[in-house]
C-alpha cells in the first residue's frame, strides 16, 4: 500500500467517554479481531487496566481498510493513548506518532477537563481533529448542546461532527471514511536518513526491550545497526514488525509505518520514550523534536511487612523499572519500618498502580508511607537542597526558606457547584486565577495550588462535593516559597520517622489535633496505654491517648456462636497481615496514610 494511503491516528477522550469501545468497533469493522478476541477490549491488555478501566501502556495496531467511497485500500495505524492525567507525557509522545485524532466526547457528559487537556496536546502536535459525539443512544444524550460546545471550542462546523454510539455500532462507517478523507498521510521521505520515534517501550524477559516506533523518515531493516540519538547507545536490529493486532515480523519498516523493534536492548532506560532512532551507517543530523525527560512528582516509602521480603521487594522494583522508566527508587532505612525503598512516581495513580502490582504480581505485603512532594530547602548558609522525604527535613534553625511545587489546576464543573469548588481550592491554599463559562451551564475554574495539597485527597473531596460532576487536570507551575514546618508524631514517647509530614504553619495546630485523634482511631488498643503526640521540633502541639486493652475481644461474643467467633478471629488475622511492630506499638497500614484523610 502506497504512502499516501497510510493513516496514523489516535483516539482521545475523557475517561469513560468510550475510547476503548470505539477502538474495539474499529478493530471489528476492519476484521482485525475474531469474535472471541473481541470479548476482551484488546487495547487494554493488562488485568489491572481492565479492572480500573484505564489504559496505561500504549499500543499500536495496524489495520487494513477498504474504503467503499474511494474504492481503494488503506493502511491504518491506530495508536492507543493512556487516559489519565498522570500520563500526559506518554499521551503527547503517542500523538507525535500520528497525523490525526478522533476526539470522543460523551453525548451526555459533554466536554470534560481531560477532553480539553488531550485536545490541547493534539493541537500542539498540529493534528487533524475528527470530533465524535459518542453514546447518542443514552436517554440523557444531548448532542446539540455538545455540538455547540465543540463549535465554540475548536471552531468546527456542525456537519464536521459525527454522531455515534460505539456500543450500538452507530456512526462507525462514517468515522472510518472521515479518517480516510480528513487525516493527511505521513509526509516523510523513504530515502532520507532514518528517524523513528520511540513512543513506548516494554521489557520482555526473552527478547529484551520491545520498542514501539513510528518511522518518520527513511527505513529500517533487520540486521542494521541503529543508534539512540539521545543516549548515543548502539544496537543491531533483531526483529521488526507490526501489531495486526498480534506481533507480526516484517523485513522492513518504512516512512509511515508504526510497529515494533527489538535489538537485544537489556534496559528500558536505553530506549527512552520520546527518543529518536537513527541508523549508524547513514545517521540523521538532528533528532525529532520534543524529547523530554520525565521527572517523578510524588514520593513515598515502600516497606515489606515481613522484613524477610526485602530482597524480593528489590527484585520486584527492578523488574517493574524495566517496563517503566519513569519509576524511580532508592534504598531507604526507617527507624520505625526498617529497610525499604523511597520511590518516585509521576502522580498518585501511578503510585497506586505500582503498589498494587507489587502486591499482586510479586505477592509482597507492603507498608506504604504517605506520599510527599519534593521540597527545595534553602539553608542558612545559602546552599539549596532538595528533600523528598519529610523525615529528612533539616533542622528548622538551619533553614532560611522552604519552597514547594505549585500546580495550575483546572476544574470543570456545572454552575451550581462553583461555590463548593472555590471553597475546596481556598482551603487547599489555592489562589484564584481565572474563571470561564463554557456554556450556560458549565464553568472552567483555574487555581494556583500547592501540589502537596492536590496529593492530599483533593480529588476525592472535589468528587464528593460536586456529586462526581467535576473533572480535573493539572500542570506543574513552578516552585514558590511557603511557610512550611515538619511535624513529627510520637508514639509512646518515640518519634516515628515514617509518620512525619510537612505542613503549612497556619494549619499545623489543626492538623496536629486531627492526626492524633485519627491515629487513636486507627491504632488498636495495646496491652498498655499509648500516648500519641504531634510535635514541631520539641514543642508538642497536640496529644491524645490510646487506652489500654481491657478484656479478650472474644469475651464479647455470645458463648455458643461459633461462626461469629470464627469470623472475628479471621478478621483479626486479616488485620494482622498489615500490622507492623513500631518500637513497642503495633501499628496498622492505615495509620501511615492517616495524614491523607485529615480534613
Ligand atoms: P474509555 O474509558 O474512554 O476507554 O471508555 P470505555 O470504552 O471503557 O467505555 C466506558 C463505558 O461506557 C463502558 O461501560 C461502555 O460500555 C460504555 N459505552 C461506550 N460507548 C457507549 C455508547 O455508545 N453508548 C452507551 N450507552 N455506552 C457506551
Ligand atoms: Mg479505555
């Protein structure tokens, strides 16, 4: 198939607007999948993704489409994008592999924060946009209103908007023809030096790194020597191919092709997402634009419940890192929790996913500490240090200034909830930036907020205060000085390093009170009375007490009720798994997260 009949595109959408369902319909219509394979939404491969309904890893599928209107065959590459704010950079890279996008908007929900964020990424990449209003079968569908929103937002006309129901299979032919008609073919020269964009990379224990690539210039064959333009590392190509949707080896990939490449690459760090591959014999002078290193924004400690699992945990992290170059970790020792690792993540969802994978795939029970951001601390002598672990915050006397990361947070919400959203943002130390009406009913509110406040249950509060109507997105805005102090928690007179956190001085007293009472709730009674104190330096700001255990819990049960007794015992055993002896006190996992639930 000739280059002018190639179409490379992605589907972008706010979560749950129907991206995966539409992708399935397209695969079905192009006969890429059998009925049986259709059972699973093919592009969301991992279990965890399916359960959470999100897409983390990118995938590209090659499809053949015979256009009834044109009477010609076309080669499509459908590139999947992750749908969560933590993965914006990956979305941006996968869009760089495309010439166009299908923008899916739910006919009942309308445009949401992630619709906008993805749309901006598409515009940044100069992509052709095909607007699709999905779920028109829903009783609450209001395609006229959503069409109006799209007209206002991207200046499309009514007849450019396609009405569809991915679920019922409506509008799919029209979408396929629009891909042919409206999305341009790739423009590179097959005779130029090779430039292939790496937009994903995945580690396979047998073949090494499998890089997903989009060939933008030139061509590449098996056996050729290639160079990663960012790292300078060189390799020999073992295999190249396309996903259709199963991996299918090819002799050559040329301009416009989107597929995979293996070259005995042992480390995903050597084939970084966003890097450009060229050939050693005829190298390109400059790489493709836009290489950016990903920096973790959120840090927490991961400790094995059973200290014997420390080496297993190290191995698990090594394995996960192979597939995820944005995961960072280093050894950490905590007086309270023993040996573990300080890990850096792109955001909260990324953090939860890694924790869950360690527990599920590697079967290691974890104690995780509350997430923290990276602080910049200017010391009295003028030196600046970065601190990603609250317990390592220097002495207050030696600090001249503490700076914290701020984000530009965009919340999109129906009119009625503007007050609640502003109240939450204010409480989270946000300062108002802007407010724009999208239509008669919906408002886009922008605030400047410390990232640490976003990390602490911002999204949960937003959702509960707006009955789930708010959608949310954020970008890092930079570091600013704040009046921050470290708060320590003492259990039975001992400082528990893993419970320390950083707090704004104005909130220190309230948070101290809140966390001590929360800990009293969460930590079970021990054989003796345990004082719980919150302190700044040596100054106690709050105190509460865990009373001593009185009687055997089983004594509470009625004599004969065996099944109830057994249930209670099982429940205790279940709880035990997540307990950790900290000094003389047994502390459950939840206690280390208590700081997240204090407002
Ligand atoms: P994604 O998060 O954008 O990938 O969304 P999914 O494709 O996973 O769809 C989210 C939910 O919406 C699922 O329960 C789908 O079955 C449902 N859905 C998708 N398309 C339609 C549609 O056209 N009509 C209706 N009624 N439901 C749909
Ligand atoms: Mg999906």
